[in-house]
C-alpha cells in the first residue's frame, strides 16, 4: 500500500479516510475493485474528522428498520475485526411517557430481529449499581449493544483492502482536494495538492466537509456541521476494579437527551440536550489551526450547564469521586442532515460522483458495504431508500433549509418522535396551485418532499355526524394513536365512496421522456410491457437486478416516442436518479422534469363522471375514455391531460394541468361538483384508508429492495419477452415458492389490558403462537408495513409479509403494540382488494 | 493564611498561530482560551496552601469580561474567591498590568482581604514578558523570588526552591511575599463536574482597574509568527515487517543503538 505517490489515474477515488472511506475501500475491493485511491487532507490513522472523537458506542435498536439493520451488520463487522466490545446498552426513563416510548423500543427491537427487553427499577439497579434509580421509572435493555474502535477498524479495513487489491490501493493522507473535474456531465478527475488523479468514479466520504467537495463539482450534499457536546471525567476509582474498556452497559438518559458510558477509568458524558449549535463548514479550522482537531473545538460552557446538572443527578456516585475531574471537554462536530438520515448514493447531476456522507460510527461499516454493493452491482443487500441522497433533490439543499431542519432535527435526537410527526420549519416550501383554496378550507397540511399536502380538511367536520354509525369503534381514544390523525379522514373516505371527492396535489414526480430511443429504453426499465398503444397507462414495478423493488409507478404512453412517468413525491428524487442513470450513453433519450410545472387533481367517487362531464369538452363516457387510459382533457378553460385510474378504488380521473391554470381547475371542478356535494379530501384517504381497502402497495413501506414482486403479489404482468432490469431474478422469483407473501390482516380485538381501544400505526412485529416474531426462510421478520383503518370494510387493516405457514386466509396471529398483544387475522393473501375485489367501481 | 493567585487569559497555543491582519494580535477564531500551565500551578498551590494552613485562596485577573471563564476555572479548582479587574478589550503591557494588579491588591486590602502570599506564573503563555510578578512586588514593596518549583510555608516564612543547573537554590522569605512559580511545583487538579457547575454560579468580584503606566514605556510594533517546519511521518511497516526498518532508523538516524 503506497502512502506517498498519487497515481495519475484510478478506477475509483475515495475522498475521506475516516471510518466511511476506509469501509468503502475495503468493501469495494471485496467486490472486485483493484484500482483505488483513498485520500484525506489529514494524517492517519486519525485525519481529524468526526471519526476521531466519537464516543464509539453502538445501540442497535432504533425505530427505523434500515438503521437497525445497518447497525446490526456493523456490529458484526467490528466483531470480525476484533474491534467490538459487547457491553449492552440501557435506555432509562425518568417519566411514564418515556416508559411507553421504551415499550415501543421493545416493539421495534422485536420487529427488526434484535433482542431487547424492559427492566424494572430493581433490575436496572442490579445491572448498573452506580445509577441513581430514585429518579427513574425503568429502562430498556439492549444486550447486543457495545463499543467499537473505529480508528483501529479503519486500519484493519485499509490493510484488508490493500491485500484484496493486491497492490492496487493507494492511500494518500495529508492530501488536499483542490478541485473536481467534470466534463459532459461526468466526473473525470480529482485535482489535489499532490497531483491530479483521472477517475470516472469518485466517492465523497468527507464527513462534514462533504458539501465543500460536492460544490467543486457543482452539486449539493445537504448537511451542516452541528455540535455534540462531550466531556470525559476521570479517574473514577469505582472503575479501577474492572479490567478493560467497558464493564457496564452504556447508559442513555433519554429524557435529558444524554448518555453516560464507561471508557476505562473514565466516564464519557455526552449531550444532545443543549441548544442546537450549527457551524458553517467554512469556519471549521484546518488541522494546523485547531488545538485538538478540526472537529473538536472547545466546549461551549454555558450550553453544557444543564447537562452537567442532569449528569450529576443520574450518576452522582461516579462524578462526585473526589479524585475525578473533567479531563477532556469538546464541542464535537458531527454531520446533521435535514431529516437526520445519511446521504448516500449517486449524485444525479454528475455521472460517476457518489455521496457517502452524514454517517455515524454505528452504521459506517455496513454503509460502506452497502454503498460498495450499490456501486458495483446496482443494488445493496440492505435497502437504503431512506438514506438516498437524492431525496432532497431540487428542493431541500439550500443552506437555510438545511440549517432550519438540522436545528429542528437535532432536538429530536433521543426525543419521543411520533411516526407521523411533521416538520415545522421551512414551511410551506412547495405549494401547488391549490394551496390557497385548501388553506381557506382549513386543510391540515402534511409535508412530503417539501410539498404541502392536505392530510384532511377541518371544513369536513360536519361529515362526522353524517357517518357517525360507520365510524363507531374506529375512532381512536388513545392520545398517541390519534396524534397527527383525525376521524375526519374516515368520514372523508365514506363521503368519497358514497359521492365524490377531489384530492390533490399529490406532489408527484412527473418525468416526460422524449426521443427515438425512448420506447426501447422504457421497455428496459419496467416489468410491465410498455410497447402499448398511445394513450394506455401501465402500472409497473421498477426493479433492481436482484429483483427487488426500486420503485413502483405509472407509465403513460403519450406518443410513439414520448412517455410520461409518474411516481410518488417522496421517491421522486431517487427515481429520477435511477432513470437518469440508466439512460444509455449514446441513446436519444431526453428527460423533461414536469414535477413543478404540472399540478394534479384527482376526482374520484361514484359521481366523478357526472362532475367531469359537466365541464369537460371531451366525451368522458366509458367507451370514449376507458379505464387505465390517458388523453387530453379540457376542463372548462383549462388545457389538461388526464388518466382514468385510481389509487383509492373509485371511478375517476387524475387530471394534470399546467401549474398556472391549477387554481382555475380547482375552482371549475369545485363549482361543477357543488350539486354532487363534492368535497376536497386529504392524503389520509388517498395514502391510507382508500389504499388499504384496495390492498395497494406503497413504495418504502411494502415495496423495497428486500422484497420481490412475487412476494408483493405484483406479478400480474407475467414475464414479458423484452429484456428489462431485474428480469432474470424476477422470473426466478415467480418460479420459486415465496419465502413470504404480502398479506392484508385485520385487527380482531382492539382492547388493551386497561380496556382502551388501541390502533396500531405501523412497524409492529407479527407474533407466532409462542409470542416470538415470525421470521421467514430468508431471515426477514414479519412486521406491519402499513397500518390504516378501512372505514368501508369497518376494520383496522395491517399489511405484512408472512411466510407460507402463516399466509393462509383466516389464520389467527398476534401483533405486539406498546407492550401488549392484540389478536389479528389474515384477511387476504396477496394483492386482492378487500374492498370491491373485482374493481367494478374503477371500471364503472 | 490568605493566598492570591494572579492569572492571565491567553489564547490556546496548541495550534498554528495565525495573526490578525494588523499583526497586533493572535487570531483566536479557532483557538479557545486558557491560562499558562504555570498559572494553573499557582492556583493549585494557593488552594493546597490554604487547605494546609487555613485561610482563603483568591484568584485574580486583569482582562476582558470573557476572562471570567479563567477565573471560574480557578473557582472550580477550589479557589474561594475571584476578582476581575475589568480591563476591556485593549491589551495592557506588563508595566500597566503590574500597576493595576498592585492597586487592586491594595483595594482588596482596604476591603479586608489581606494576602500573605501573592503567587504568579513565572511568565505568561502568550507574551512571556517575565515582568508582572516582580513589578507587583516592587510596587507593593514586598520580597520576591521567581521560578519556584517547591514551596513550604511555616510560621510566616516561606521556603522556596528554584532549580538551577546542577542543583537548586533555596530561599527563605518572610511573608507577605510575591512568588512566581513554574510548572512542576505541583500537579494541578482537574476540576470536578460539580465544582465546575458551582463555579459557574459563584459571584465574581468586579473592579475597575487603575494603573499608572509611567513614562518611558515601550510599545509593541507588531507580532511575527515564525515559520513552522513541515513535519512528516513515515510508516515503517506493519507488525513484524517493521522491525528491520525500525532497527535501521534507531541505528543510522537516531543513533541510539
């Protein structure tokens, strides 16, 4: 492994030699790459980034499956490198509300296959005798948690990479990147103060400096340096009797957003409770200018005052050791992103340029592995969709947005965050042409990819009385279950099924593809046949080569060489990246992004045709405008285009109009619908109640890389003759017996032990008769992928993948929710809709 | 016995020193502040002497409001009281500083705080003028020894030892006296978390400094930051592979074997 001379070219250049860059180098060489350069402006083994000052503990259980599985996989890797010490981890609660949250931790642990259990105060005291148990209610114990040595792991991974690359790895510390060379939209070279390296593949793994590097190529990685305060207190005589780095579980004092963890004879005390302190990356000092390290500026005393008081309260016995003092104190800088998740994947505006940033110690080895898989073969074993860097594409990369969301998100670390909790800052950001009208109707807006979408309308409160009988037993008495929710959603649903509703804007990603090679290109992207007549629509899975889901979306053929792809707003950025990446270098394929220029209004319900017919120039009869087709539609004065289909299982159209005419479209439909009592209804109906009754799958919930269309029950296209991405794996998946099949379940009994009706919200484990989580033959746990009430079927519905032995209609099972078990039954195996299984309404 | 430790807020010097554009000051943007290790020892000595002999340990500085950070460090190290001579943001030379401190000590005396022992660091960590301690002694007409690395007090007399080449000098000084100390006289404690927290809440006595700068003083023209030589590390090998190279370096370059 040369550490001196930079080669003039390399297959891959990795910028950053922290834990992430080292892991990438190792796993890329494991995947067969043999010509790599790793460079860092700092020295080795600690180049001065966040890796050098982390507290180095790994608590695997999180509410995010993705992060839990990445941490689990990272623990395995640290263990394999002999750099992991299993200590266990203990999250303690000071309040009853936190105890509920810890019960939810147990639930997530079970759902993601991690051990974890509740401890009462006595058990906590026995496990950690120095804890002041007088102020706590109990705790959550995670036995597989522990600590690692990321600097040593980095060395091991570099050595392994060197071995695997057989002389093809160059590691160049003390090397500053001066520029990135981009030609024809692709990365070509990395210019440094030690020379220029030609490369067609470059990964930015530069931690909190990543935005600066990305800017050299004219692209954005949305993160900001943020302070995490940490002090180290010692020597503590209590620890002197114990050998090794750590003999007691890492403590997270959740309600004060702090941790206390033994490190030899010291206690490391870290805090996320202080006011958010964000840095401008340009103010982070150079290595020479920093007394400790660039990412370890001096502690801001006044911000840490409350943290000291809280730490003294929970571990007084250790901190009041007369010999012990504060030996080390820093404002540790780490990377904070607008939603707290990492930023991974190809940066779509520069071919060959990748981001691997905002990654913590606890998930770095696994993320290096997953991103290396993604780079070399196009998909990763662990689905990374929630970390895709493209999720902020073209709306969430401004400095103001990043700072606002980071400040807000910092305060959620260790917080009790409801799964539906909405961001408050930088809103409204993306508003459709309907926004003002919806605000007038007291819409309760939720945000998706920056778009403001009404979740329900307070103006529909009168429907609660009308549907009082239908809603009996389906409203939610528990505060947690009903937080960020309203029974009005259910009433809106009933109104839509009985009359007609208008829904929009959904914030879709809308991409038009134009060019002589588009028909062939589109065929290659989709499972469904796209050589359909002009005016046909195709709902289709989009797969990776492993046969797992990259997306599911609708493709409409607009002309012989013109297609429109419509996808969910949350996936728009990553789908756009996927489609862009697959455009052949020499092909005549142009992508026109219409997401911001077209608005979408759905008109659905038994009366939808009557409403549209009143105002449309064209004939909208079933003969003239059959289901699953698309055509131009002039609505009053508005030149629109419409598809006849529905995600809520009703007759109707999605009408797409130029954003500038959107308000006119809204007013025209609202006026024409008056005599039918048309109601604007929210995404609560569109995304949950209507969808769940129809068994429609949602990307990121039911659909992800780890499941195939066969398992999701989406094989209705069969295997077409034409070649497409993922075809072989897809064909194999159809041939093989499913390891698990997506089912719709309903809750049989909602009553908790104290007699309250409870409603699951999603991500709960499905249990077998022993009370253990069900695991399929591939080692995947069965959990609730989506939960929502179906008012028309009168049930609370859950979707979950179940292995063959449980995937039987009528099978009784249990779901665990907030520490209790509730009986559920399998209603449907596969994708057959529970409501209107023959789709008579859509075809009506 | 009451002991006063006088300290100075200085930029943390553990990094490359960058000067401000006017070359009058150190650019402290990235540095953070501290006091010299000698002064940490002065505080520790004050605390230990008063713990041993009774009385009160008092810490004093001349500096801007921000210098309360260093005073609180002293309080967290178990000094009993702290005084800030509020000097604003401008820099004071050693003569003016000594005059202000001497006046401050007189004022404190007028208010009932008489000191038996005035401890200084041997020199400040930034300017290193080596003057303030001796000038204060002269102003207050007190005996003074400098560069002390061992101090014992008995019956109103201090036995102070100074390391010199080949041995040590031992001084017997009647108190009250001024003594400037050097790192090594003791091992300054790390403040405990509870002490740090209490120190944040403790009152700091604030006074307006008065100084006679006198005539014939000198002026600072500018600061210069010397070029630092670039250092490079070479990895000699991994594990046992490195042995031959290490031996080679020890033989031919370091010449220890």
